[in-house]
C-alpha cells in the first residue's frame, strides 16, 4: 500500500481543491485496507461503519494536512472512532467478534511471519488475530492490513512507536506459531493458545 502513497497524496490534494474524481481515487486506494481493519473490529458490520467513516472523512477533508501516508493514518483514526462508537451502541447484543469487548476499553523487510500471514485468507487471518492479546491484534491490523508504518499506527492507538513495533513483531510471530500448530494438529482449541501466548497474557477472545 505504501507504493501508492504518492498517488494517494496527489489525489487527496486535488480532492481538497474540489475534484470529486480525485476523491474517488483516494477512496479506491484506502478503502480495501480500511475495510479489512474494520472487519477485525466489528465483523459483518464493517461496511456500514466504513460508510459512516467516509462520510466524516469527506466532511472534514479540508482540515486534513499531510501526505498520502498521513491520509491513511488519519482515515484509520476516524474509522476506529466510528467502530468504537458502533460497538458501544451495540453493547447489549452478543459481540460480533472476539475483539469487541476489549476494544471498548482501549483509549520493512519480508519476514517468515509476514509470509505466513499472507498465506491465509482474510477470514482465517481475522480469526487468528482475534486470539492475540489486544495490543498485538490492533497493531497487526494497522501495520499489515491498513499498511501504516510504526509512527502512524502509534498515533492511531495513542502509543509510542517502539511499543507498536514490538507488539506487531510479537503478534506476527504468534500468528505464525498458531498457523503451524493448526496445520500440525488440525486446529488449536480456540481460547487456549497453549504454547503460543505468554503466561498471564489475556487474549482478545478471553472473557473477564
């Protein structure tokens, strides 16, 4: 996604000058990653939440200042806020994903872990991500699915870049371990994560 940041930045600048076709270009470049991120948070309601987010993005576009990478981070921040609002409104219903209750509380080179994640379908990836500790899950979604760099993901999450880099690395490593374990034993029982998570580390799927 970073390869398109130059095109995205130019499209955003034209859209801010009133070019509707340029806004459509920006939407095309950002929407796939944004939708994947939202699916990890709100499940089947991702498209509705994304629509709300894009309405806000369009409304506040004139206030944005930055390049293409900055626009992806800004858009992800708006989408995250809309997702949390959605979850709060739906809190009386059974949660749609394993991420939901925990999210209500939240304020370069190709590695073998990256390759393992890329071999999964979207559904498989999100199911495994939901079994990570919550800081790792959101870090992975923002870094791998949305394509943000460490500082941008840190701004979205309100954390230090080093903390996000560490969470992403650990999350990808655990995803690779989960994938190997499932391949060897035809599936690890969800909610246990034995041999994968550290002692005392609460995963997103665990209840309080």
